[in-house]
C-alpha cells in the first residue's frame, strides 16, 4: 500500500460519502484514510494524516468546503484538493481554484471518471467538469463577427463598385461619375485590394452577396 493514493473524504451526506469510499477502496491504488462530515474536521485530519488527496464537498455544516480548501492548502501544500459537489455556479468554481483546489468535479460523475481525475490530479494535472468548463468558456467568449469588407471603402469607391456591379466598364463608370478613366482605374485598384479579391468579377460577385 506504500504507493497507493491516500484519500480523505469530507461530505456531510453519509450515504454518498460511504459510497465514494467503498468505490475507492475497490481499486488497488487507492486508500481511504479517513471520512469526515465537515470542513473543520477535514482540516484537522488533513494536518494529522497529510493525505495525497482531500475530496471536499462545498456545502457542509459549519466551515464549508471553500474555506476548508484554503486552510488545507495553506497547512498541507503537498495535499491535492478536489472539490466534489453539485454546485455549477461559476463563482464557486473560481473561489475553489483561488483557494487552492486542483479539480472541480460534479457529483454524478462516473466512478471510472472519478478514478481518472484523482490519478491525474496526483500527477500534477488540473481538472474542471467538461460541461461546466464548456459553459463558462461560451459565457466568456465574446464572438465578434468579422468586419464587412465593404465598410473599408470610401463613398466614392462604393459608387465605383456599385456601377461595376451593374456591368459598366471603367470608361462608362467614368462617364457616369464625370471622372477620367484613369481615375476610375485607380479607384478600382483600391477596391480590389480592400476587398481582398483579384478581379472585377470577384468584386461584383462579393457586392451581389452583400446586398
């Protein structure tokens, strides 16, 4: 048992706590060194036993899991703290990691996944429940639509482009706008560069799609 992962479980629901302990005990590389129902007891036992991992629920009578996590992290820096909770609140997750937790696992996780998380945490990895991580990522990712290439054009360049889309040649566009054909060619060159297209046809097609 010298190479086993020593686990302390803190949860105020005896049936759940004992179920987790029983599952862990069924694996040869885990050893449950203690079970407690509150944060104060978890801190006291962690100081005494210095387990490899402490499993903490967030909501417990007296000192809750978040406070206990911070105190255990300070007292036993070598111990990995794993929150095992029903809370999907972003604030709880952030507070847990600020306190020193290395993993945030939602109750309902499969036994196999819990085993994998605990082994990964002991190996130095960090874990957040995938569904929670995905939701937070979406909430904090502000999607910015790509800029409209037509917005890069000046008013005159827009006029040239609109006439091009009608099928007019440079000479015809110049006549319509009372500008020299050479000037229209200059505007057209700017339009093609700003729209990142290679030909008048591509520019006209882009204009048709944007309408």
